[in-house]
C-alpha cells in the first residue's frame, strides 16, 4: 500500500478523475473530501467489509439449511 | 452443466466481497418460491440465497440514486428487480436479510449490481420472521 503524508488543504489525485482532499484534522479524526465520477462507488471501509463478510457467510448457507427452515411450518 | 447465455445475469461491479465473479444465474429452490439462489456461472460453489424483500417488507423503499440505476440502464425504479441476500446462522435457525445492500437487476438486459442504500433504518442483518410471514400469507389466501 502506498502511504503518503498530507496536511490540511492538501490532496491526492488518483487516475484521471478522482481527487481526495484533507479538509480538517482534529485529534484522531480526519475530514476528507472525495471527488469521483458518480459511477464510482465510494464506501466507508468498515461498511464495505461488513457487507462483504455477510455475502461470504451467505455462500456458506446450504440448500439443506433452507429446506430445514421450511420444515418448521 | 451448460447454461443458456440468455439466462446469465452480469454484474457490472460484482457482489461486494465477491468481485471476482461477474456472471450469475438465478435458480429456483425446490418446494418454495420465496428463496432463490444466485449462483456464479464459473464457480457453482459460490451461491447466495436471495429473496424478494417486498414479500416480507411490503413498504421497503431503498434509496438508490438515478445515476446508479442508469448504470444498469434502468430508467424508472419500477423496471428494477430487487433481491436481498439471506444469511442463516448454522444451528440457531436464525435467518437474516440484508436490507442495507440490495441486489438490483435490470431483467431485460440482465445487468445487475449490489448497491448500499443510505436509509439509516435498514440493517445488514435484519431478522426475518419466516414462520410469521408464511402463516400471514396463508391467512390472506383463506
């Protein structure tokens, strides 16, 4: 992973159409502005990871488990 | 198994965490029309149980931007087929539905993507009352 040090007001350009700017640094919180094409997904990493994990758990569901659920009634 | 190409659903970005698989087929689960399986064409081991969220949550209104829908060439929300991923915790029989990240399909072009909606009321692991939903449905048909 590329690691860069930036100050408030500075930024990073990724490719042709993504700009990331550091707006504010306060304690351990950084306010970041992101300019990206609307088609580009911009997600908080923890949300992305949470949903990814949930999708991977869904793969582990067996057809038997679904059958058993419907046996309940 | 050979799959007719007109059955294949192509994900523009991929299901989150499973971006390496882009092509899926939607298969029925024998004995029920509530659960279907999204199975990766190149890896049949990768199959996610999905359901029509409106079956359980008739007022489900995920906020998906016009731009996101247009990526799938969906011009109005009514054209979209909406599915949500189900997870069953082993042993406990707890079943949850992911209302936070629905899978949106353009049924005509067979294009799809998983979007994260900004509705704060929708959870990644919303408990599903399967039993209740089914008995209610029976009542309706009585």
